[in-house]
């Protein structure tokens, strides 16, 4: 069944109808876009303005600089520009599968929202408005009559648009969370852009590059999340090793502490900068703040990268875990590092050479020793968490000072 030429995303008295203007402007049930009567130029999606007005009317008046009319005009121009680009998209002109149709709609939604965001990202109404209606009107008008959508029902198209919009919003949230985590990590502002680039590229690579099915966890779902987190951290440390050691560390432990603090911030239950597909199955059972798996993984990953042949890494460490002489000043703290949110204590300065505490949750990744006092994490006043040695706990709480504990 072909998409109806008279579609109303708002559901009210013809609003958002997709029509074609012919000559005097009489409705035509075939194409869903407007064409000028004289020169045949595209006049845009008929009904888009109405759909935008319906979506923005409650919020546009809050804009401190633009009138509601100006807000609607600008949004319409941004979406129309994206629609114009996709009108004759090569994929749309050929028959294909439902998967291909959905992929093109999501690409279209991404392009349209990026265009609107570029001009309106700092407006509160942009954050709060639901653009599903305008995007549905624009998509239906843009792709009506295209072979790829010959048997696409409007309700199905609506689902494609909503899925695309959700993915766009989620990607924006993830990027914002990464940027904020980097900004709070203790690096100088001039280093934020490079660190963020490493973090985002590692995040992208980890989706397909992680070794799924290898983690031991309380549930298969948590295991997959651990697999992704391990892949993301490993990719980040490998990509950013030279940057991290130049920007941060006078010792190996400071580099590890930085990685721990950064990823515990990203995985914090109040942030959840993680793929939606891995988080949804864990709703109600997400790892708590100060997730011990992150410290274990950070220590293992940094040790692995540090153990690579010298030709593949920018820095070596002496037996005490300090920067070796002859590389960037021989153990001096690098300019630009402000100390970071977490600092590991000297008890673990020998890194892998430390025996660790046998009762510490971090097990082989423990940076303390048998002389360390034990600490139990308190999730709340009535719920006990993992047990750490005091050295490992100091590293965790350095990043999250609000965490509670009791000495054993």
C-alpha cells in the first residue's frame, strides 16, 4: 500500500496534509510536494509550516531573541533545506527493502535535526520540543512517489521517524556527556578537544570491536556491558596513551587514576554514557557508582599498553612506576595537568609488582598490599557493597567523594 497523499501528523482538520499544487493550487492525490505552476521549481513540503507551528507553539514564545513567527520560519527553512537535498536521493529512486527504507529515513532525520541544531542548539525550546510531527510531514512529502517507499505505510513511516529522532537525541546526549566528563577530568581547556576526539573514536570502535561474550558477570546482560566497557577503555587508552602520558602523568598510577575517574564518571548511574541497547536490559540493575570493574579494567589495560615494545609507545616507566629519565623530563608532572579528580596513593606505586590484598574486590588489579586496612562500600545506609583495600578505595573515592564506606 502506498503512502496516502493526504496525511495529517497532527490529526486535526487537515493539518500537515501532503498535497501537490497544480496550477490554481487544487489538491492532487499523487505527489506529496508542492511545485510552482509556472517554472516547476519545488515549493517545499505542503503542510510543513502547520506541523511546525503545532509542535513549537507552546514553547517558541520563550525564545529571548526571536518571535514565535521567526522561530517557526527558521525551523522550516532548516528542515526544507534537508528535504530538498533528499528529494532525488539515489537510494529513494530504486526499489529496496524495508531495512533500506528505514535507514534512509533515519539518515534524513539525522540531517534535518543537525541542520536545526546548528542554528538553535542553545535554545531551550529546541531541547524540549518534539519534532516528530514536522519530521514526519517532511519525510512523507519528500519521499512520496519514490520507489523505495512504494509499499511503506504512513504508520510504519511514523515509527521510522520516531526511531530516527530517538537515535539522534541519544547520540547528542552521549556526545554531551563525553564532553562534560572530559571538562571535569582535570585537563586544561586547550586539551579538551583532543581528549574528546580520542574518547568518541574509541566509543565508536568499541561497538563492533569489543570482545563480546568474554566477561564473567552475574548476568549475560551485565557481561555484555562489561565487554563493551572493556573494549571502549582499551581502545581509548591505546589511542590516547601518548596524549595521556604527556598531559598528565609523573607516574603510571596517575595515568591509571585518570582513566578510572573518567570512565566511572561516564558509567555513573546519573550519567549513563553507554549504548542504549546494552543499558535497557539492565534497567533497575545497573552497576552502582564507583563500579569496581572499571578500576580492574583500567589497571589491566594500562599495564598491557605500557608493556608493549618501546617502538609502539611514547613512554617507559622505571621500576618505581615513575616516568623514565629522558622522556619528557624524567618524572616531572606535565604542564597542563591539574592533578585530576583521583590520585592513587604510594602503596601501589610498584604497579603489577604489588601483591595486592587477597580480600580486595579488585583482586589481581589491586594496587594495595596485605598491610592495607579493608573498607566496605555502603550503597546506602542499609545496603552493603564491595570490599576494597584502603589504597584502592582512596583511588575510587578520589573520583567520587560522595561515596560512603565503613572500615572493617
